[in-house]
C-alpha cells in the first residue's frame, strides 16, 4: 500500500511536468503504479473491505504466472494496478486454497466412525521448566475415536513396561476398550515392518489380547486418524 504522502508527491511532480517514468524512477515505483496514482490525482482510493471482496481465480492465476510465482509482486499488482485492496496474508491463503501456490493436502486420513471400533495411542515429547531446569517429559495419550474421550499421563521416560501400565490404567478407568488400537510405528510394540505390514511383538500382542483388543500400526502417510470426515479441516 502506497503511503498518502508518497501519493501526493507523485501527483505534485506530475503537475510540475515530470513524466510518469521519471517519477517512478525517483520514488522507486513501477511505471504502472505511478500512472495509476496520477489518474487518481494522488488520492487514496476508497475500496471495499478485503473480506467483502471476491478474489477472482482467473485473475490470480494470470498474475501468479506473470510474476513467476513471486507473491509479493502479485500483491503489488493486485493493489496498485487492479485496485483490489487485499492484505498479503489473505492473498497467500487464497492462493494456497486454490492450489495455485501450494497444492492442498489433506490434514488427516478420512475414515468412518464406528462405536467401539477404534482407539489411538500417541506419544509426544515436551520440554518444560521444573525447579529452574529444562526437563523433557513424554505425554502418553489414549484416544477413543467415536466418543472423543481421552486419557493422558506424563512420564520422565517411557518404555514397554510403562506403556503396558499406561494402557492398564486407562482401560480400567474407562471400563472398556475399543476393538483395535492404532499406534505409531514404535519399537515398543512393533517387532518389524511398518503400517499394514507391521508385525507386533508377541509380548504386546498377548498383552492386548487380555484386554480384548489388537494393536495396529498406522500407515506411514496417515499418522493422524483422530479426525473423522465431519471434523477434518479443509
């Protein structure tokens, strides 16, 4: 967006007889921008709010190609040459949504919900301050997909024994277990392979059978099955 003082300077120089080309060179503007400001007599145009405007897909594709993917230049041409008052973040978001700058990718695997069918176990590493020192904690989370219930505990360290203790505590607290548990491809439960080809260790297979479920490793391209079709972000 060109500042008001700069717009006035463009128009004053034009009134004094300076060419648009020379004005653009002196004020570090494109010639098209200088000409547009001159036509507007240096005034700041009143435009509709960006969130009330429709960014035309064909226009965005043309400008993106003309500017060879330089989004800052696309934004400048939109504002100064096309008269579309849009913020840079809004523009980049719209370009992503249309698949112009980055092809859209699904944020999660879309699988149907079924009561009692599936739960998922995940671990995440956190660094927090305890007693003035930075320490690492491992969050262990068990998630029931259909009901969205969660059971969470934090550990200083997490091994196979603690994994079994965690499952026992969670399932005893809930009083039930889903028929299968999706886990990441962790060596705590996986003997070898990955995804649908993973083989669960006999120890963990036997443990799961006592509680009425089976372990399954998620596919490598779909680590997040917590979201269902109606909750998946677009």
